[in-house]
C-alpha cells in the first residue's frame, strides 16, 4: 500500500518491519495524503540532515491538500489555507518577512523535518487515525534524532505529548496549534521562527529561510 522506496536511512527504524504491517491491515478505504506520499517528509529530509523538527497533528483531511509534509499544501490546491495561513501570519509578525508559497519543500531541503503525529487520515475525518499506531514511528524518529541537538517545535496537544521522549539538549518550543480553532491560544506571538534561527546561529549553523525562496 505504502511506498517505502525513498526512505533511505529512516528505513532502518524497527517500525517499518514490526508495526507498519499492522497499521496497513487496519486501514480500510482511501487515505490522505495518497499512499505514495505518506512518508514524503522522511524521504525528503534524511536523519543526518535534520536540523529542525516541526511536529503537527494529522494531515489535512481535504482531498488534494496534503502532500506528505506537515502543513505543506501543493501550489495548485487553491483552497483555504487554515493552519498554514496562520503560520504565514506568524512568520510575517516574527521575522518581518513574508511567505505566500504554500508548498514547503524548500524548508525540508534546509533540514526542517515536517512531521505529523499521525501520518494518515481518511478524507473528511480528522483525527480518525490518531490511535492507529503511528505514535511508535514518531517516538522512533525522535530516538534516532537524539544523537545531537536539534530544534524541536511542538504545535498542539498531540505534539506536546512527545516532549517527554526528547533529549534534554534539544531546543524545545511548545505552543498551541496554528489551526484557526486554537491559534489565538498561544500560537500567535510565540515567535518560533526567530527563536529557532537564533538557536541555530548560536550553534554555529545557518539559519532557516522561512520566507518565500
């Protein structure tokens, strides 16, 4: 069902042998993003390239909106941006620079792993796969990334539940989810983008270009 050919070093995680078959057996019907894109975030940003992790909730449940990278939306989608629109507002407020490009592959190519706590969702059924077993993959991803400090952004309650699995030398930023339902409860004004970049600079690394490439 799922395309595992591009996983690279992530493919060594025990999840793919021990847990994914069980998840696959529980899925009945269509999922979003399409199965060829389920692991696009991992394929795009390999473990040693990861400098920042943004952890969200589950993929967009509107057909054509999810592309396998958390919060990213294909350029041709043309619908409401919701969470991503609020992310753009915070980028502008936080950094003084603007972003309108909805596809976030350029972030991934700079070392930003855009991951959700669940990697699939049935069309029109948000959170329906939240307890399907994806949590094992997320824990193993963070274990793999424990070899050196990274910047970790946890947006929303489901993401914040993973804080206890993180090595203490990471930069860990937690706030409300950027969803229109919760962004005003602490996401706006949290300034994650400038905080991450200052931390990266302090670590002797290049900052992330969050604005339009």
